[in-house]
C-alpha cells in the first residue's frame, strides 16, 4: 500500500506532464479517500491476523464482512473499476495522455487543440500509465484474494475488527465509491469512451492474470510467477541497499574519521597544552622555593651578570 501511494503520486505527476492539472487534482482527491480507506482496512486485518504479511492471511471474507466490502470498494477504486471514484479520475488522466499522443491527428480533425507537448514525452507518459494500470490491477487482485479468499494459512481467531476500527472504514467507503461522480459536471473530467475502454482492458488484464495464477493454487502466492523478478520486487528494487551504500556507509566512515580526528588531534592538542603548562609550571616552581637566602643570592648573581655585561660590551 505504501508503494502504491508512490505509484499513484506518479500518476498525478503524469497528468501534470500532459497538461491535465484538473485531472491531477481530481485524482489527488479520490486517491485521498480510497487510500485512507485501504490503510485503515489493512489495520483492521492486521489486528485480527496479528501479522502484516499476506502469506499469513486468508479466508477472512465471511468473518470480516464490513472490512471485506469496504476494502473491496477501496481496491476497485485503486484499480479503476467502474463506478468507484478512482475510475473517473484515472480515466480523465488517461484521456489527457491519449489526446497528447494523438494531438496532431485530432487537431487536424478539429477535436482538440495542439498544446505543444513533445510526441515522445506524451507517448512515454501514455505507455507508462497503461503499464501502471495493469500492474496495479495485478497487485491489488493479489492482495484482495490472498487476504479474503482461500484457506486460513496461519492460526488466528477469525472475527470482525472492533467497532471503533471498522466503522470509520465503512464511512470512508462512501466517498471512495461516489466521489468520482462529482467530476461529471466538468467536460474535462467526464469519462471518454476510447480511453475508458483502453484503461479497463489493461486493468482487467492485470486482475485476470493475478486471478488465473492464484486460482491454480490458492494456498500459494501468485507473485511466484514473477520468477527471477521476485527478488528485486521483494527487496523494493534494492533501494534500501543502494541508500545504505551511497549514504549510510559514507556517513558512518565520515563519523569514524571525525571521532579519530577528535581523539588524536583535538583532544591531543588540549591534553598536550595541559601537560606543557604543568611541566612549565613545575620548572618555574623551582624559583619559588620560599627561601629568602636563595632570592638574595639570585638577585646578587643577576646584578653581577649585568655588571659584567656592561663592562664587557660598553
């Protein structure tokens, strides 16, 4: 869910890239509703299961009906399934990207004005959005199926979450479901047939692929189909390792260098000046023995030396 938030922020950025500012804000609003719903619903599930790992869940559909239906609405909005809120906001972004790709052709037919977006930029955004929609459908279906369907994989007492947890989730299901209808009043945010069909095809492809793999063996994780790609996905594309290598290790080495410099240079200088002052003080103490005869002898010796110097050098 956390990485899904990053993904949806990228969708908003894609909308800005093709000049669809209103669609980006619209998706920000709908995403705020259904992602808050999903996070709180996940908290309900984690409280019951005692784990946040999908392989530990399963079979919660009947035991947690409020959480199940609320989270189903949230997943549908995230994927972009009609008529959930995310469907409307994503469709507006897909439509804007598609218009940007085919702007010159549509301008020739008087459909939309050309806004000057480079063709390669528009195509990159458009393809990335479609791939993201398919990927979102796949991982959303995986989480939905592994959480609420199949057999219970670990030992825990199946029951609905406490009222203070489940009713806020149920309340959030309302805006997650209906918020998208508020965009129908704007022609810019109103669903268009071709972008809608295109995004639905990619979403259904992702959901269907995850379901087919899960249905072969509901006790196993559908992500096993990723094969060698599972490791980088499981390790978050090694972002933590790269951060540790590029930031943590150099900072620790710098900290060790600072500690060494402080011990061997700064502290040594301070301690050395203290020892020097102590030794100099010890040498000067020899002249302050408290013996008047020694003081008189010293004065006379000094006078004799001065007199000698005057006689010799004058």
